C-alpha cells in the first residue's frame, strides 16, 4: 500500500532512456497488440512468444548484455514475426512505458526472481516500488516460478487492487520456454503459473498520477 500511495522517485538512468526511445519508435508505428517479455534472459521465451503471436510486436527486456548476447542460439524467428530484444533495467523501462501510455496485450515475467528470505520482500517485484507500474501497463499478466509462495504473494498483492489472479501447477510434460524452466523441469521440480487480467487503465493509482 505504501508503494501504491507514493510515486517511485528514483532517477531514471540515461542509458535506459536511450534504450526505451529506440523501442518507442517501433511501438509508435505499431497498430497491433504488444507483448512484453520482462527479464527475458537469453530471449528464448521472446522468440517463442513471437511464434505463438505472429500478429503481435513482442519486446524482450533484460539488463544483462551477457545473456542477450547468447540469443543467437535460441533464435527461431521466421518471416513475418515481430520481436526485438532490449538491454535495460526494468525499474526504469516499466516507468518509461507507463509515461508513454503503453497498454499491453500480455506481460510475461518468468523465472526466477524469488529472493526467498523474508527480509528480501522488497526485492521481489510485487514488494518493490515499481510494482504499481507493472499493474498500470495492463494486459494479461503471466508469471511462472518453481516457488509457489512467490506467486501466492503476487496474487495477494493484486487482490489489494481488486484484481483476481489464478495460480495453477504446470504439467511436467509442458513445453519449457526458458533455460531456467528446462532446468527445473529436468530436476522434476513442480512449476507454477499465475495468470491475471490487469485493469485496462491502471493510471488511477495516486502514486503514478502524482508524478
């Protein structure tokens, strides 16, 4: 509630502004649905999403140049598919996307991020000051984890803003779409998925309107 009531004042780094500006040029000219693959890592999931949604512009964002540089191994894009990979910090990228009035069709936040210690709640996305901006981007939120408590906490945080979320186990036979998911699946860990339809216009949050 504190994050919902108070704007996130951390200054946005210039290199993140520059990275966002390049993507915004594509978004400004795009008339179809937009899918955001946050924390995309090597971009395997980004390419997979582009295959599944050929009518959409799929944007994968990760802060690691090392991970993004490995994308060639996972690239499967064919003719007509639209996706782009961007190096940026999501704490800045999400805020810039809200400022630019993005409204997403789907938003994927996949493995791993849990920070399991109780003292690390503020490092999990739903416990951080940038979380209201995730909600403001709208669309269908899809999150996956091998830690059910993490997704249960996300569902509780969405309930605060009257948004229902469903958390379900993934079948062990489902197709993995990230290296982390493949590793967890091979070790027979039970994996979980959260889905929630976020408000179409989340800018009613006082924290965001105050900026």
